[in-house]
């Protein structure tokens, strides 16, 4: 028998190398090469039945068509998708085990199957397990078609025979193609199965949803090309020990990026949260030091999030700098700016900063809220009641404007806040939101305004 030849495939870019190396020669990532079975050449003929022929056209002669969205029945899920599933669009959903991916998709298909044919391909659970889940959630899932199969060729044949409008594959890491020799879940299998299902969805015009496992770092397991070939990438966030779940769009060719959907896990499945800002605000009986309310922007939605800071004497040679839900490098920069331009010394203090509710904030408009929370904890003085804050801080101490400033102010006023500390460039010129505004241009001015409010 001929000896089986192996290659080393990069899990980050999908590139192949004949031998193991510490660094991928294609993308430069470290420790990402895994040994897989080399696939035989000459397998290109399997794509011939999936892709239709096309001709060269001038762009101004192409008729642009706007397909109607396929609504899922969940307002929060539709918000993240940009209005619902798109016919011919491919969605990749990732998240930790048990966070609610299968539950949400089963709820969506139970709602959609009443008006259109849909197919749930279960490559991990049996049909009996899915039926038991639908019974526990009390879903009207009598019209949902279920296929418990892991072989790609049979899945494609079933889709051709049924012609559904929506197809869910849960999960893509357990599907395998007969044309490849490697085991299910390998880089080659994941890439091949996802590519063939995507081509088939584009050719047939049905919406396709792929469920993906995640690694310890929280990224989709398998090559990054899996995220590149799909149209939309969604990630489940949140702590599995709490009842709240967040879905964030990291890529969306048919909608806004960084859109956020907020859900609550109940005994009837995932339910959308009408007022998500209430999740991220702690109900203090009175104002406490180190607590600041930030008005952040997630996609098209403004949210109010409580930022908490704790500054304490350090007993270590190197004081600790720890953030939860915020960027650690940003915190180090803010501490240096505060020391240089405001005289706040924290070089001998441990600094801990947390975003309440498990939300992750990446926008720089959270800078001023973090700075004021650290200042409040360091001085052990609470900030004024009903005060909302947002604004970016530069290295020279200036406070830069934040995008969609008027929407942030309107959201704070709607939730009962009476005062807002905002960048001077975000002051509205005409509209009155019924909230007292305190515009500032530098961090020294912001701290001075804070002392005046006390």
C-alpha cells in the first residue's frame, strides 16, 4: 500500500506547508500549523454541478434587484441580520457551547416554516433530541423539516429535492465530504464543506445558516477563510451563568456592522429585550464612588452602560491593570494622559475597570467615562446623580467628539438622565433634548466641571 502523505495546514489562513514550522509562511501566524492528510489532486470536477455559467457584462447594464427579507420572528435577531435573512445569503453563527445558538435557530425556523419550506440539518443531535427541545420550548414546529445527517453529498441531494427557502446546518465542523480523506472537523473538511454549501446556496437562492464551534480564544474554529466566504458573521457573547445573551455582527454584507442584539434566556427559549440599557445599569440605592454611566453606540443603537473602576494601594512591585469588557492597552494610555495633563497619580495603585453586564466596549468614546470612574474611585467621591458621559480622549489631553452624539443624548434623556458631560463638538445646535449639557474640550475642564456639579 502506498504511504499516506501528510501536509501541515494553517488554521488561520488555510495555507499548506510540507513540514511543521513554528510560524506559518503564508500569513505569519504562530503555532497554527496542524498535520492533516494530503488530499489527492484532480478534485475540481465536483464543483461543476454547483456553479452556473455566466457572461461578461457591463455594470450599468446589470439590473439590481432587491430581494425581500425573510423575517425570523425575533426583532432583535432581525436587527443584527439587517432586517432578516437574505435569499442566497450565507450566515455564520459562532459562540460558546450551550450559549443558545441551536435554540435561537430552532425558534426562528419554527416561526418561518409556517409560511415557507425550511430545513434544519442536525449534524450533532438526533431528530429525537431536536423534537424534545421543541417540546420543552413549546414551539409550533410541526412544519419544520429535520435531517440528521453529516455527509455533505446527502445534505446537498436533500436540499435539491426539497428546495427549501432557509437551510440551517448545525454544525459545519461535524459535516464531512466523501471526496476528502481527512476526518470531520479538520481544516480541509471544514473549508471544503463550507465552500460547497455556500456555492450551492448562491446557485439555488436559499438562505443558508452555518453554526460554527469556537476556540478557547473565542474565534470560529477552523481556517479564517470560513469567515471570508460567508456574507454575515455573528457571534454570541455573554456569560453562560447569567440569563442574558448578546449577538454581535462582525461582518454583514447586507446590513450594519457591529450591530447588537440583546436576548434573555427563559424557559421558553431566547426572548428579545425591549430595553437593553436596563441590563447594563446597576440599581444602586445611592451614588457610589467609581461608578459612571456611559452612553455607548452599538451599531445603530445607543446603549447606556455602567462603567465601574476600583483604585487601590498596590502591594506588588508592578501594580496591576485589569479590564473586563474594555481594552487593556487603552487603559494604560488613559492613565498616562491623566498623569501628564490632570496630575492624577496612579503609578503605585492597582486599577481595575469593568463594564457591567458582560458587554464588550471597543469604541474610544468610552475614554472619558473610564477616566471619571478612575478619578472618582481614587478620590473616593461619587459622581453626581443622573449624569451620563461620553467622549474620546487624545494623547494631548483634548476631548474629541463621538459619532452620533445627538442619538446618545436623546437616549440618555429618554431614560431619565438630567445631565450629560459631553465633548464640546457634540453640542446640538438647535434641538433641545430636555437634558442639561456640560460641554468640555479638555480633561482638565472635565474634572473642573465635575467639581462644580458637586
